[in-house]
C-alpha cells in the first residue's frame, strides 16, 4: 500500500499532523487556535464521554450546566486563581451592539461561577456532599496551539464538589483519580498512566494539591491526561461556601475540581498510533469491526449485510462499507488510518469457500474465517487486540523509564522517556534547572508507586519527562 | 399538603417561575439573561438529548464540533442572515489581554462557520449528502428573558446538511421535522404538535422555507418547539459550496439546518405541569419510579432496597429515597413537584400486609399493591400515564382550537388557544394586523392537516395564537 503518512521515526510531530488530517479527525478553526472536530474525531470523543459519564455518575455526581460567560470580577476573589488565569482569558465586551457594564470572560474553567452557586445551595451538613459535573466547552488564550493537544477552545468535563471535611474532600479527589480517570484510561483507552501528585510549580491555580494521570506517548514525551484538584478551603472562603454543621456551628466547606478534555484524543493518537495511522482500542472504538466488500456483486453485498447484522446483533459496534465502486486498496488504507480494530473483507473468492478474511489492525494478522465462526472470531480478536495494545504501551513505558541519581542524568534520560529521581535529589531547585532544558516533574509518587497525600511526605520519587 | 406553588389559574407565569425554582430546575446566571441549569432540570435535558441523538443518527447524520467564536465578517456574506442576527450578537474583542484584529461573535447559530467548512469538504457528488450535527451552546442577546424559554445562552443541537438537489434537501428537511422532531415530541414528550410551514415573517433569516413543530401550552399560548429550515442555495452560494456532478459540471449544493433547544424543557413544564408541579411523561422521565420509605426501620429499608433493585433489573429508571429522617410529607411534595410518574411508598403498615403503596402522579390514583406484583403494576402504570398525559394534552388542544372567518375573530379566539383561519382570509396584511395584538401565525397547513411544500400552494390554513 502507498505510504500516506510521514513515519513516526522520521518526524513525530509531522506524523501526528498527518494522521489528524488524513484520518479526518480535526482541522484548524477560522480564529486563532480554535478547532473543528470532524465526525471521525468526534466519534472518539463521544465514546470517551459515554464511558466517563457512566463512571462519574457511579460516584453520585450529577450533571448540570453553568453559564459560558463569567463576570471578570469573579476571578479576582481567589488571588492565586486570578493570577493563573487572567492572562489566558477571552473577553466579551459587547452584547447586542452595546458595550457591557462589566466585561465577561469566556470561562477558562468554572470554579468561580460554580462557587457562587454552591454558596447559595449549601446551607446545612445535610446538603453535603454536593457533587456536580458539567460537559462543556472552555477557552484559554494560547500562543502555540496543536489540534486536540493545546487549543484555544476545547471540550471537557469539569467536576466540582463540596464536602464537609478535609478528609472527605481528599478521599473524593483520589476516588476520581483512581475510579474514574485511571480506570477509564487503563481499561478503555488501554493506556497505562502514572498516578501521582503534582509539584507546586505544576499545581492548579488556587489548589492545595493537584493529582494527575500521565501517559507516555510513543515519542517518549509525557501527556497530562487528567487532573483532580483538592482545593482545600480556598474557594469556599473566597465564595463563602458555608454550612451549618450538626454541631450547630457554621463551617466553610472543602471543595474539589477535576477535569479531562478532548486532549485525550491526542493522547489516544500518540499513545497507540503507528505508521499506518490510528490504532483504536476495541473497548473505546466507535467502530470495532469494519465490514467491507472487496468488489460489488449481489451475492457479496448480501453476505456483507448478513455479517453486519449478525455482528450488530452480538453487540459489536460495526460499520458496513458496500462501496465496491471505490478501489479496495483506498478503502483498506482508510480503514487502517482510522484504526478500526478489525476489518472483515468479503469478496467473491472468500464466498466461494464460504469464508471471510479477518484482518486485525493491531496484531497485523490476516486469516480466513468460516462465515459461521465469524462472530466468535471477531470477539476473540477484539479481546486480544485490547490486551495487545495495553501490553505494547506498558512495555514501551517500562523500556523508557530510567532510574537516575541526579538532575543532569534526569534531563538526559528524559530525552527518551521518564527519569525516576528521588525528590530529595531534585527539589524545587532541581525542578527549575530541569525546566530550562524543557524537562518537568510530571508527578511525584511514593516509593511503592502509590499516590502521596501531600508534598510533606518523605521519600517521594519524581518522574521527570518532556511533555506536551 | 401545603400549597407550594401559585396556581395556574391564578397567575400562569408566576406558576411557571415557582415550578422552575421549587423543583430546582434552573436559576438565573450572574450575567444578563444567562441561566444555570440545576441537576433536576439538566436530567430532563439529558434524556431529551439521548432520545433525539438516537433519532438523528438514524438518519445517517454524524456529530461534530465547530468553534464557538465566529469572525464577524462571516455573517456579512448572507444578506438576510446578517440582518437577522447582527443585533443579537455577543462579541469577543480581546484575547490574552490584547485587542483582536477582527471581533469574534459568540455563535448565535452556525450556518456561516459550518458553511465555510462544508465548502472545503464537498468536492464531488460522491461526498453528498453531507449530514452533520452538533450539540452545543449558543448565545443571542435578549432583552426580556425567561428561564428555558428565552435566555441569552441556551443549549441545543443544530443539524447542517448539504444535498445535491432541491428535492433531496426538501425531503430531508421534512424527514427531520416528522421522523426526528415530531416523533420525539409526540411519542416521548407526549405533546401533540402542529407541524407546518412558517410565514415569511417568521422564517429563519436566510432560509427559503422554515418548517416548525408547535405545541400548545396549558395557558393557551403556543410554543415553537423546533424548526427545520430549507436554506435553498442561499448559503451554498454565499460560502461557495460546490460539487462536481456526475454530469462533469460544477453545481452549488442545497443546504438545510434544523434545531431544538433547552426551550423544550420549558415546553414540557407548561405543556403538562399542574398545580402540584411538573408531570413528566414516563418515556422521558429520568426518574420513572420513586421508591421512598415512609419512615426509617431496618425492615423498611431492606424492603425498599429490594423493590429498587427489582425495578432497576426490569429496566425502570428508579430513584431510592431512604431519608426517613426527613418528614414524609416534605419528600412526597418534592416528588410531586419534580413530577416523577409513579411513587412507591413503603412503610411498616404496608409491610405488615406485604404490600407497598403505588401513587400515580399523573392519574392521581393511590393503591395498595402486593410486593410480588409491584413490577408489573409499575409497568402498567407507566404505560397508562404516558397515554393519559398525551390524551389530556390532545383534548386540551382540541378544546382550544377554534375555526374563525376573519382576522378579528382570530385575535379574539387566540386569547385562549389556536384560531384556524384560511390563509387567503389572513395574508401578510392580516398577519401584520394580528401581530399588533400579540397574535402571530404559528404555522400554515394544508386543509387536510399535512405540511405544505411552500407558500405558493393554494388553500392553506393558518393557525394563529399568542406565543412564547
């Protein structure tokens, strides 16, 4: 088949651009840094939303919708927050042709406006925990943008909760990290993620602690896939979120916020893609099985339709391609580009043997399967493919994680993946130094790989890497 | 039970406000005309999205995502469109603290930006039809706003398609009207809708024809629930959407656009609600059955949990209320306010008889049901409730539709519902005159109730009403 993409080894960023364009995932929007997500790309996001929304609701969190535009004065109320976000705001100054009394910011994140309403809704300990989430668009002014990875507008979910105590808020922040985010990323996206604590330099503006899931891309750079923030009482005090305790006294609540975005689509592409295009893990794939006719004939169409209906009946997400008038090779290349896990080719020769050809995008295998055994073979292939992608990604991470003893060594090792360095040997000073070479501390973990409660713990391990 | 709402007959607008506030559906946002949709309100919208999205996908339409901000110059390209929307725009003038070269409008609708991309994606007749949809937020500057019904920001879906011929575009516009919108509104929302053609005065800015679904609210005013626009070649010419036909020549495409919004939540409230609050049709209801303990006891909790699990297992959308420490009356009133179709009360007295009390919100009945027969009784009640709401709404519309012969009579009849008047006896002049009394032509139909293809047809019937 003709080579349609720059190879990863030749020029990874160019490969990424090629995949996004050729697989028709997204394009630049008309205004600076905005993006148009095309149906093939949006279908990936829709499946992410479905899977995450189910997990979010399992925690008792309910969806709601808050306004797009936030009065600029709201940002002033939390000192760190305004410092972090003011430079990134897009500002609405006019409505209906007239200048507004107060400029409104297009939300870059909604702690402030949601905080304002939480303060109205939380009266007593009986109202807690208050667990809210919204799926929406946000905007941040960015100088250098890249489709899915860094764009002025992106789609995301932002969860916002209030709890009665530090302990409950802390536990919930970690529950989201583990049970919602990491579970989804590992079991659906088939991407192993490092779960850990962010350093002060990488912390969300206004948070007490930021926890994150980081995945390693195939070029050895890390991508922050999701964050869960413990906000302490910072926003509760700034927005006066108070409740009457069972002790008869007023208390400030403890809040959290957490989000994942369309950035994960970029992570999916760079975490699994190869020189032929995307490889989408079956558990996520909007199209798990792609049934295509090799060429047109009544018999071939009828057989393909039957296979399509049978797989659909088995609960497989399947797409039918009866366009025998378009060259087979062109359609096969497109199926590879889009990363459909399995492809079922049906042509006159296959039918003569009462077979179809089953091609696994991920394992690269091609086998003739009797039509009567196709459903079972597809189920087996999908399971194997999910596992194969996970194994490959995990092996990749293991092969690109190096223990080092100094910041200098970390910077060198980070050219190809993660450098593991005792936080005591790094510290804020080492972090600043590494940053000069474009290397940052992605997360801190305990020595046993678990997530620390705070930066105050001893014996933490830092994972340093270049990142997106 | 204490009266918690203003009655409909006393003050319908006040009743509406009360329901929205007391059932915790929505609140005003911080900036002009914006709204906060709370979990109880958002759950209604989520169910609408699920049902509609399925129907939209059935038509072969795919979801995508286009940018929030549209360069103002895009609006200039279609003369009628800019005239219609320019006064309603919210404008972003600054990004990252600096003035933008060109102001960007927060999208009020996306024909322009989507047209720009359709022109890039459509090359040949093989690319047609191109069927796109997006679920998103839009903003229009409004002077008088009302939660759900008219707000500066609202959530909606907007479908945008390109077809090769007038006939295909026309047929698709009507397919959306009938198979997506009316089907959803009648079979899920249980609201009978008039399907018809809008007059020139009520047409979408830039359209050839606008078709609509209109529902009659319980106060006798009409609400436009959804519109499907035939855009002709207006946008195809303005944005240069051309394709190479099978005849080897270049042709402009024919486009359509169509949308429904969170406004339907307002229609649901005013189309079915009564003096005790919302009444949600079972086919829509996020909570179809509300299982509540009368008071706390281990036995009662265990029985309620068992009923909850059993109903859930049967596929009923069910909510469990074990808060025996909150007064029973208060929780029952809240369940009525929120309009859960059936309520299952379980207390010590019920359990002594091995029964539960099944209360139908819609039929107002209350019966003791043996626990072993509860699942069947709930299924029967839900079916009956769906039918009962539909029948009631249909009878209401029939009782509030009057045949009239003149515009004067129409204006009078429209004080309580629809006035049916031959379009020949009304015309643009009559329409203008009626508008002075706040009465408008909602839709035009053929004499047999079917939807006209255009205003050129003879013998059309106009439905006039006051409206939201």
